[in-house]
């Protein structure tokens, strides 16, 4: 049986010549021009979709997800448009400004800027460690300083006067910025700018950056400064998967990269696929009002997720996912039928921490950091002695934990 949409897409792709040219402009760093090599033209082909091609799977495995509680204190977040996580802190950016949350407790808040585009946790621009950075509604890049204040850092990345749409950590020391005119890649030593864009979607991983826009996909290898370009009609979103391969969504089709760097359609959904986001081993996406994942060559889709139609996806830690739409974010994880130790900690212990422990045991304080599951796990014997058994120097020093909460903590420790 012929599929009109597939035939139209096949016709469009058949008319596209392989992309041999590098970027449409010069690639430059602070020192001047930087040559960019184009990929081999034979690899810049997109496999056609049509009756002549092998049948593309259209049946997905069932996907079961569960909502993950992340805000036990019910901190007002407003409509969040960007979110990112560091080792101990989640940064929310939206209509109420920036909110830094650690262990479920509010660590800092800044309401000076209430329009944000994108956020990421990236290698520090100077020294070691990481920075939490975000682009505001004007495309200016800010980082969160150690004192939790916002600092404008566009100039540090050579982006003064440019409008940043997307920020992505590219693995190793690479950070990528998609602007109105191209891609800027920082490697800790220099910033190179590649004049190509704008993009509707931007992703990074394993030293690779990919952008989608104007019916084309551009994939940049930051290690070799090699650009590969694909004509892909209708492309709206891209991701770099756990194997460092390009994944793209165009209409109802999900495309992935082969070993020879060509693209092939691997799945056809009943409606358009959008908003790809790689988290852990999975590439997540939205189809209609459902969530989907692509991993190990398999596609899985939920039934009954009922996501708002304007939802977008952002990767979270622990192989989980943020769903952003109007209002507060939602967080999801794949439901395997068993709760992970960290999920149990979030449901039982994190609310106690957020009400009784965060003032003395937050990130960067002299007392043990108990804002994370790892912190509680590493200190569980001392917690059992001082909190549950109330021996030595009992904690907390006030009456903010009651007998029932001590029992909950004791049960959690016993289960470890």
C-alpha cells in the first residue's frame, strides 16, 4: 500500500544532492579564521523513505513511566522554561526568576530576570568544576556564582552582542552555544564560531554538536572541526545518543545515524515526533500527548501520559526526564516495576531533609552535605546513631524531627 506522506518525502529527498560544502561562512576563533573541513560527500546521504525502501517499523513497545516527586516543600516555581542540574543543585528558570533547589529545599532565589530560553551545566570557564549557565530572554548568558548571584558571562565566550538560543554541554571540556547566526564552541582554551544557523533544535554529546532548522541537519565534530550536512525535510528536533550517534525527528519519522554516517529512518509514528532529549541511555521524545524512548534500536511509547500539547523535554539526572509546559515542571522516570534506592530516598527521606536538615547540611557547608541520596547513604551509620538512636550528640539539636520521622529514617537505614 502506498503512503502519500512517505512518497512525498521520498521525492523531496531524491531531489537533494549530497552536502559537500563546509559552513556557509568562515569559522573563527579569537585569533582569527579557523578552517573547517567538510565531510566526505558519499556519507552525506539520507536514505529515501518510500515503497522501494525496506519497511519501516511502525509498532512500538509499551512504555511505562512514573511521576517523580522533586518538590516536597511545594516551592513556587512559576512557569519554568529552562532547567538544569548539577551534582547537588537543580536550577529552575522561568516566570518567577531563578530558583536554586538542593535536596528539596530552596537554596537561593533571584527574580531580577523572568524570561529565560535555555540552561545547562557545563565545564567551568576557568579552573576546574562546573558552572550552571543560562540564556535569558534576550540571549545573554549568565552563570550562577558561588554566592548564588547571577553573573553575565557572554563576553567570556566571545558572545557579546550575540543572541544565544540554546546551550549544550558537549562532553569533555566542550560547551556549545547556538546563536541566531551560528554555533560557538568553547573548549576551555578558545572559542570557535561557525557561521551557520539559526536552529530550531540543538543538542550535544561526546564532542559532537547537532542543529536542526530550515529542513536541514548540521552535525559538527568539535575534535576535528568537521561538519556534515543533511537535507531532511520537516526536521524539527535532534539529539546525540549514548553511542554518540545523531538522532533526528522529521514529521512522523525517527531517523538515526549509521556506522558510515548516513541517516536512515528507523520508526514511523502515527503523528509527528518532536522534542528529542537524551537522558542516560535513552533518547526521549513526544508523539502527540505521549512520551516515547529510543534505545538499543527499540522504540517504546506510553499510552495515557496525556502531556500538554505545548510540552518540551529536558534531560534530568538518573536517566530521568523533565517535561516543561505551562506551569511547574513534571519529572518522569521509566517504571520498571521496582523502585530504585534513590527513588525510595526521595519519597521517604528527602521531605524530612527539606524541613529539618537543610539549614546545616546543605552543599558547601562544613557539616556533611545531606542534600543528596549519596550523602545520606555515606553517612547513614552516623545518622542512625545521632538521629534515630539519639546518642552521642543527638541531631537535630532542636525538636524539628518527631518520633515518627525518626522511625522512617531508621527503617530506611535498615533497608540499606
